[in-house]
């Protein structure tokens, strides 16, 4: 694969993660507005809405599931970098690539496999909230679980390609 092709693929995958990250940001704003509405309704008007409270919970989960790939792209996941930050760019590229192959990819595949039946069952019965007045479309929200695995897998692939470009470049001399 040429460097230009790899760069184009990385750019496309980065755009997908950016799109998902922006969607997560919209979920944050919606979550804040809905939380405010719940508080006003409960304490100001003496009324409540189970559906709105559930919606806040599902938005909260959507923030994490949609934002996971974006966070990986921005190197925002927790990392113990006592030694990592002192390593050369090429050493970090090796570590990041091996970490993605050994840990991230198997985790994504595991999440996708384990969640598949869960999501299929939810869709087959058009799962709704068990609470009276709750959300009627719980099955749609559960679909974010395998989507998160896919987004992380795709961004992990972009990171590996980016690291391969680093590793295939001629080493820099001091």
C-alpha cells in the first residue's frame, strides 16, 4: 500500500471519528438541556417525566460510546506514560500498534460478538422501557454498543496505518 493510499484511508477514518465525536458533543448539549428540564419540571412544577429521565441516561451512554473512537484519535484515553513519553516517535508507534493489535482489536471483537445477540433480541421485540411512561425505543439505543466496537476498531485501524507510515519512514538522525 502506498503512503498516499494509507494517508487517504487514515483521513477518511479520522473524518468518521470526528463525525462521531461531534455527534457525542451534541448528545452532551442535549443531555445538559434535558437534565435542566427534569430539574425544572420536578422542583419548579412538581411534575416528572420518566421518559425524559431515561433519555438523559441513554444520552450519557451515547456520549461514551460515540466518543470512544474520537477519543482514541485524539490520544485521550488513559495511559500510564511514565516511560512512554520519553520514547522516540518510532518506539511509541510500535507500542501503540502492538497495543491495538493485542488489546484493542480483541476487545472490539469481543464486544461486537457479545452484544450481537443482545441487540438482535432487543430489535426483534422492539424493546421498550419497562417503566410506565418510559422510552419506547430502547432497542435503538442498544444498537450503539456494537457501533462503539466498530468505531473503535476503525479508528484503531487508522492509528495502526498512521504508525506504519511512521515506521516505514526513514529514521531521523539526531
